[in-house]
C-alpha cells in the first residue's frame, strides 16, 4: 500500500526539476529601441533625409542604422541591453554625435527627443582650366595652320614654314601643293602668296 505514494513523489520531483530548468532557459531577452526626431536647427523643419547610425560602445562595427521619415522621426528597434553611441548625418548638414544612450531593463526604450542639425556651408574650390589653342582649324573652304610655335618660324623663310605644315608639300622647285594639288592659294598672315617667287621673297 506504500509503493504508490513513493512513485508519485518521485514523479513530482522530476516534474519540478524540469519546470525549473525550463524557467531558467526561458528568461525573456530585453529588446530595446532608440527613437527621436531630426529637424533643421534654423527653422525647425523636419529633415527627412537623415541617417541615424547606432554603434555599441564596446564594438567598432555599426550595430544598426535607420533613415528618418518625412516628418523627421526615426525608430531603431531590436537593441540588446548595453551602451550605444548615436550619430546622425544628413547631406548639407554638419554631423552630430549624441550623448551615449543606455538600454537596460529599467529603460528598454529611450527617446532622444528632437535633434537639431545645423546646415553646413558648401565651399566650392576654385577651378582653373588651362587650354591650348588648336594648331589646325579646318573649314569647308580653307585650312588654317597656326605655326607661331614651330621652331622653323624663328629665322626661317615662309617656304621653310610651309615644309613643316601637315599635308603641305614644297618640291625642289619650291612649288607649293596641298595633298598633291598645286591649284591652291597660300595665305600667310592673311595675305595671298600665289607664286613661289613671292613666297621666297617673303
């Protein structure tokens, strides 16, 4: 008659032990959040293009990030208990680092309030463009060659210059031709030189 009670007591002890182990393993994990709102410091209008970066104080890598809504509000959820750094950035504004935020059992949800960003002045660096005039100008009725920088222009004759112009040929008789065509008018400084003798004199 005493055997059944012993079996019941043993079963009860096993059930209690299993229940205690389950309770220890099933401790709920705190899921914290950081929320707030970002506005322009000058006119208090919301900034809907800001990025909020959250980094664990004990880690170098980014923990979480979010973008502000059209009204400037943001909410970052799923944070474990710990101490976090919050940095807010927006194009055209000076980045801002907030004081460290503590997530814990006593304060799982932290509201950083309204964060103001100051517009950053965009400074454009002066740009200097240096160009060089083309030595050849092609037109339907003429080709213009700028020869002032050629070495032959220093102390040489007009024919010496022509011998160094692309597509222009001067034969041993000082006949000037352009791509084999002798029926051309050569102008030097805007003046016609149709005869080789005149070209030689100049």
